[in-house]
């Protein structure tokens, strides 16, 4: 073998050995290494970092990154760049804790900054609750603070219910404090407000009297109910809630309830909409002339007595008036002479006025109810003698 051949073999050996040395990761706390995803369980994602023991990334950290599909990474044995958070030797072997989020931090910080500058939406997962809001995580690496007033339109009463939810936010603040710590805050309400405005514009462009909407009851003041019909609030006046007499709107509706409403009137300049809720067919006087025509015989129950007559219930929420002169064939001072509340009577319909919401009936035209005549006292026998 020539001297040149010896030198060539020696150089090749040196190069291969150097490559081999370079390929061995320096596993120490804080080191940046590359590895291959090998498996995953309920707690960790395992990564082959060319050590006797596999490293592991906490699964919750891996799941927080929307761009990282754990199942796909395992199936395809994807290569990942990770940071060594800690190495601990024990009788069970070496435990190597890795972090993917530390490596992705700069990439994610840049993405958040761009979202702030361009006013684009990002998805975050709410991971904890603080006194006046929540902390959300972007890609498992960046914390985003969301004040409770920025979680939705309206009051938030239960912050704990938001924990674990993934929501879209607009980044409202991106800066650093005096200690160079990154401060980021977001708003889900801003997105909802923008969507609400777009829906409101659409409604005002196509609104017309009689148009029907499905809405959500937002509040119940004493005078009625405000209903969100999709970006715009309309008012159902208390008198339009039901055909019955009620003390307060909450007797009929509740906040958050879904309702079917229709437009009674609107004013585009003042942005006011009057809504209808009660249905015509539910009106006790609906089609009354056909249901209870003049001349028909009806039965009912006396529900109220006044000096001028008696009110008789013919149907639920439908009363008729029998004037005192239409009760008996003799003149009565008051109806209570012959009638009492709860008494059942039979009468003839003598007048129906739907517009005035009034029905008049006559008991005496069916069978008069006359006072019972008192018997004369017996004569004293001693006086007769």
C-alpha cells in the first residue's frame, strides 16, 4: 500500500469520526437538540434524542400548539427541535424533560406581534383564572391576558366555566414592561362586536315591518323586553308580551330565552325597533264574532261583582259583562242580591265588540234570576182569639 493510500484512509477515518462526534447531542440543561418523535401516552410525547433514555415533552404543552399534531408526529416519526429542561438520574434510569415551546417561543412571539400590528385573529386556549380575568396560551408558549370584560358582550359571572376553552381573540396590547417582560392582552369581545356590527348593517339594509326574526332576550326592564335579533336590539313593550295582564315582563320571558318576534315598526335614524311577540291567534278575542256570535247561548262562572253588573268568565282570559238590568225580571239594587262569585250561570250573547274588547250577555233572556221572596210571618193566635 502506498503512502498516499495510507494518508487517504487516515483522512477518511478522521472525517467519519468527526461527523460521529458532531452527531452526538450534548445533553445538558438548556441545550438545544434535535430528536425524532417516537411515541406518546396520556402524559408525555416521547422523543429519541440519541441517548440511552428517551426525552419526553409534557403532553399538555404539545397539545397547546395548534400546529403540532401529536398522532401525525408519532406516525411519521417527525423530527423536532427541543430544549432540555432538566436531566435527573435515578435508580429507574435517566429522566430527560424536554420543551418544545421554548424553541417555538420566538416564532410564536413574532406571530403574535404580526397579529397585533395587522389586527388579525389568533386562537388561544384558556389555561387559568385570575382575579379579574383569565390567562390564555397561544401555541402553548405565549401567555395572553384577557380581562373578564373582554370575554363576551355582557357581564361574565363565572370565569371558571371558561377554563379549557379555545377562543379567538384580537391582540389589543403587545409591549414590554420596565423589566423587559412581554405584556400581551387580547379581546374576544372585540371580535363579537365586529361581527355584531356586520350583522347590524345587514339587518338595517333589509328590515321591514312584519319581518320575522329569531332573537335572544338580553334584558327585562319594567317596561318590556330587549331582544337581540342578530346584531341589533329591539324592544317588545310590556303590552306586547302577552294578551294577559301581567305585573312584570319576567312573568312571561327570561334572560337568555330564544323567542320568535316580528317587526312592528322601526326608525333607521334613531336606530330603534319595536317588536311584536304575542300572536294574534292567542288573543282571547281572536275570531270572536264567529266563535261566540250574537244570539248564542253561553255558560260561564261569575268572577267579579260590581254595582253595575257581573263579570262572567266564558273562557280563560275572556270575560263578558252582564249588566244589572239583564240579570233579573225585577229591578235589583246590586247584582249581589241574586249572584255570588263562583256561581255558574247561563246567558244569551246580546252584543260583541272586538275592537272595544267587550262582550255583553243577558241572563234574564235565558232564565231570570229573581230574589227569593220572604214569607209573611204567621198571625198571633192569641190576638185572633
